[in-house]
C-alpha cells in the first residue's frame, strides 16, 4: 500500500513539525529565550522618553497651528465676502493672531 514512506503527501507537514520540535528542545536545553522574554527589552531608556516627549510637544504645536489655520479658512468661507476682498481679508485675519 505505502511502498515508499517519503512519497506520501503527509511527509512535508510531519517533517516541519518534527524540525520545529527539535528546534524548541534545543532552545530549551541551551537556555535561548525570545527577545520579548529578556528584561533589557522591556525597559525603555530615559533618553527615548525624552525624545518621545519632545516629539509629542512638536505634534501638539503643529496641531494647534493647523487648527488656527482651519479657523481662518472657515471664517473666510462662511463670511461670504467678495473675491476682490479675499486677499485683504486673509491678511487681516493673519494679523489678528
């Protein structure tokens, strides 16, 4: 029925499982752990905290600036001014900040 055991379609998944088990046993035997299990990978250095804080402040400043610009654009659009008056209105609103 099964003349050659290596000719069956099940040999590839079985071989993969056996290889995975061998690798796992060898890792356990030699004490190899994954990156997430090492204590040095769970602590964030203070330098990165400062960099993150600075990046967040820059982001907040940019968001504030963009919101101010949107307010100016909303005023321009909703006030229904004539197009000839548009440039002077933009300058007036910029200077009002």
